[in-house]
């Protein structure tokens, strides 16, 4: 249904000049009009994935990672056909799932799944602990002895398969005077913290420690291209890269005396160049860069293609320079700021109203282009993030060569809602 290996991307040959030549999304007018024409017969809201843009992004991730294998983050996709197609490309290997229920579902077809976050889902854990094959395919994430205690309370060692576990390590920056910079994840930070906890894990019967995860959100998830804060962000990220490279090496060295590890995972879409040069890591994780929400437009090191988008119909004209679409309030998670709104991208130079923004049922849009919009016309949007639109729709329409060529069900379209 979806094959991303059929044609070789210029990026796969590391030819930046040809990579930017004659790609449709470099001409917004041509790109968005082609998507509109291809889907004109479909009712709104209509969501699309453009095949060549998706292929471009997948190959770009591989080039930026510099040869280190990339584990695909499912939360940033939530479409099984896309996951399968990307994993068929050499260089992508394994899945990073976001809930255990999701991992159990995906394990029907995949055998290398790491859970990106700890789980206390007793029902899902009971299913895992009752099945030898699932226990071999899925690695649980832990950062506290209580996670091990919970598993043992469900099924004691000797009465269940050996459980594969990986340790989540805080990869944030702790800067003098600024404190914690990054996301709040694991309580484990230093090499001593990690090695001490790891020794507890390996002493516990019924568990096998196989990996570590260190996700540097302050680098991977923070754009550095523009804005008044950009110089400060670049300075912070430079210091964080230096500190993290040193600390990861210390942690990797400390683990040599504790347990043989299958992987040490790091990275994210926004930091693959750094991840690929960190000799302590054996793999990276990425996912958001495949479909490319508009938050990833703000990076200096790469420019993803807008592979996923959705459109709403104009249903009102409350003023000469305002056109109102039905729907639009597909707000991204994170801080409640303007950047989490969907971005109207075609027609160009439309904007939401400051007092209404993107609404649950209607979204007024203002700008010169609104004067030419008629009732029944369509406006195209990009979501701030990559995976979250899949919670709103039951399918993406796959567009290739100017036509809809397939329908790709989302998790929701397959009857699944994990978070």
C-alpha cells in the first residue's frame, strides 16, 4: 500500500543540491493547489499525507543521523502503514512505543519494541507477563525500584517470563543559576545514580537489563532558527551538548561493570546530527520529522517537507476580510501558547483572531486572502505536532503524483485510543 523504498531519494546519495531541486513543496502554490485538487471530491475535514514529502523526510533523517540506526517513535506517527513503510527502509530499526497497550498491539507484527515511558497498566502488564513471545519482543522502561515491585506483585519471578527492562536517564541540563533545563523525566542523572540503580536491577531475579534511554528534549525539541531568544537557545544547546556527551560517556563506562547492554538510545528529530556523533550511543530515536508538524520549521540544521496536512471548509463570511471554517481547534499538547495552534498555510497569509484562535467548532481567519475566499472553499492547515492529528481523524488520504492513491487508517481508525 505504502512503499517508500521504490525510488531512491537524492538525499540518500548525500546530494544536497539535487535534494532541493524541483521538489513540489518548495513551490507552496503548486504544492497546496495539487493537494486541494486531489482531494476536492472528499468531505472536510480531510487529512492527507503526501508520499514524496514523507519519503524525503525519512531519507533526510537517515542522512542527518550519520549512519546510526533510528528507532521510530510511534507517538509521532500513529499510523501503522506509515510505521511499516518507514521500518522497511534500511537504517530504521525498531519501535519506541508510548503505552504498553500499544506495544502489545504492535507486537503482533514487530519484534523489537521499547516502551518509551514506564507503565503501571496492570491489565497490560498481566498480558505481557503471561506470554513468553511478548516478553521477548517488548522492553519495559523503568527508573525506580517501585516499577520492579509492581511487576513482581502481578507475577512473581519463576512464575513468569524474564522481563526485559531499560533504564530511563535524565538528559536535561542542570545549569548554575538557571536550574533544570529540559523535560522532567527520570530521577536518575549522574553515572553514580544510574550504576547504583542498575546494580539493583541486575540483582533482582526475573529481570534482564538490556538498555538505557537518554532523550535530550532541550536540544531535540527546541527550535533555534529565529526569534529574540534564538541566541540564548543556541548557547544553552551548545553547553548542553558538551555536558551530555561527557556524562553519557561516564554512564556508558560505568555500565561496563554492571551489565552488557544491547542499546544506549538518545536523540530526537531535532538533534540527530549531535546524536550521530556521540560515540556512547548505539541508536537514535526520531518520529516527528517524518510527518513534520510546523514546530519543526524553526531549526537551522534541517528543513522538513510538510508531509501531513488537513483542510476545513469555509462556512461563513462575517466580515469582508474574515472567512470562517468549520472546525480547526486541533491544539497541540504542551504549554498553552500560540505556537500550539494549527497553522493556516494555504491560501497564504491567513491568521487566527487573537480573541478566538482555533475554535472547537469554528475558526475565523483574517487576512487579505480571506477577501477572496467563498463559502465552500477550503483552507489548508498544518498541525504543530506530528502524531496528534491522528487522534482526530480515522484515516489519512495518501496523495502521490497529484492523486489520492490509498487510505491509511490511523490508530483511531483501527479502533484504538491509547492516550
